[in-house]
């Protein structure tokens, strides 16, 4: 019998979230909600491409439950990209921090950076410990960190698992909260993703041509 073709989705920003959801539906990991108008069509889609679908999501929003391990989905976050950190909870927390800073007056604004750092650290610890069931960036998540020093090279880190990288994601990189910076929207631009990924340097690899070339 003829083998069925693999189905790969690629999406940027909101399209990245749609790509992840579509891949999960075709894999059968996320059952499609049926309505009265097209029950047969939806039923045939769910699980119709099990073990032969994948998704590459560039700068997607949190769109799937953290309880849904989608190893066939790969997501990339560029630096301080706000879209990848935007949920109902993180926006509410951002508004609360802004109100406290405004009420503090001149003195409150002058030490605002300190209270902001403490608030985000505590929030990161809480998010890390109570992550179950919340919407997160889907699949295996990779964070690209653009650097201004070292020739402008970028580093890449897998942050979807546990251990030291998970702690760094919650506290150092604030992936579970919105940290105000000048790069929030700049890092979400597609050309910024292309530029950062193009400058990633992997250990053991060199851009210099070998003598055999």
C-alpha cells in the first residue's frame, strides 16, 4: 500500500499558534470540537495524520495547555518577544505593576526598577511551581538570545523542560511574565527572528570553511 505523506505546518505569530493547534488536531492529541453542521468532517480530521504531522512555530502566543506534551511541535522565541509572553494573567499582572508604580509618585518611580525586579522574580517562581493547566507556548520551546557583544552572535536554549534551563526561563528570562523593555515589539518582527537565527552559533560548529572545501 502507498505510504501517506507527512503534513508539516509552519507559522509566524498568530499563525504559529494556529499551526500548533492544527498539528495537534491531526495527530489526535487535541480532539476537534464537533458542531451540528459538520460532525463527520471534524471526526475524520481528528487523528487522521497521527505520527506524521509536525509544526514549526515562530513567535507564537501561548495557545495550548501545559498538560499537552506536543513533542512534534517546535516553537522559537526571540529575546523579549511580548507575544510569546502574553496571556490573560501576565497582562493583568503588568497592569497591577503599572498601577503600583504610578501611585508611588516620584519616589516610587525612582526605585521602580527594584520593585519590578522583585515582583517579576516572585511571579516567575509562582508560575514555575503552578504551571499545570495554563496556556503556554506549544511543544518543545527554544529561546534565541540576541547579543550586542561578541560580534552580535546569538545563543539558543531549550527551555521547555526542567532543571537549570527551566529555572533560568522563569527567573532570568521571565518567560512567564511581561518585562517592559525597548525590545518587546522589535524582537517580535519576522526580520528580527531571521536575523537572530542567522547569527546563532552552535558549540562545535564554525562558520569558517574547512581545508577540504
